[in-house]
């Protein structure tokens, strides 16, 4: 299971990253960056529950 977290950039916006490789998570080709903190928190919840699938995830059969 991936380890998702958030960090704030120099402009005060948030991005969701994969703690295993320190890369910003992308969903459907869009990076989860430029978010407000509530959006980042919700994206982490959805990723953790499997409601969102990051682009780096293997496809399900």
C-alpha cells in the first residue's frame, strides 16, 4: 500500500506526493498539485480508500 502525504509549496498551495518515491501523484494525467489544504486532505483520503487510482498503479483485471 502506498504512503501518501501532502506538502506545501512556496506559493502556499498543496500537493499530494507518494512517500515511497517522493513524486507528486497524478490521476488521469493530472498532478495533484496547486490544491488548497482541504482538497489535498480529501485526495489523500480517496487514494487511501481506493476511490482514486494514481497513474502509477497497475491496472486492475
